[in-house]
């Protein structure tokens, strides 16, 4: 029996120092699971509020509102999106540690950090 280790940077497995092979396609590593009933409602509510904010910004632009007021609303919508992203990350990390082995949990944490680092 061969020992396999997962490379969290490449999402590939290595068997006792041999060539790297792509890991089994584990969707849970690719995106947070926000479809749990306890997570989907609050996240959708936040997104609907953000959608309303963005529509408000569009209306402000069309009506010729003050640039500072528009920018203030854009920054508020951006902050709301960042809070929503944090909520999604929290849901992912909670699930990550609930019913998985330490190795699986670590992989998910590494993948989540990689996704977050792309957005900054």
C-alpha cells in the first residue's frame, strides 16, 4: 500500500516521492459550500440588499448625484460584499472542521486562503 500526500498548492497527490498525479476532483476544495439550509438564507438576504444598493448607485449616476455621494455608496456596497465573502468563508470553514479528517480540513483551509488571496 502506498502513502499518498496532497500538495495543497497544486491540489495534486504524490505517492512516496513519485510523479505528481492530479488529485481526484473534489469540488469541496474548489468552492465554499453555501448551499446548506442554515447558510443559504442569510447569504441570499445579504446579496439582495447589496443588489438594491447597486441599483441605487445606478440611479444616482443617471440622476447626476454628487460624485462623493456615489463613491460613498459604492464603498458601502463593496464593504457589504466583503462581509458576505467573510460569511461564506466562515460557512466553509465550519463545514471543513465538522466532519472531515485533519488532512481534508487542512486542504480546504489552504484552498480557501488561496481563493481569498486572489481577491486582494
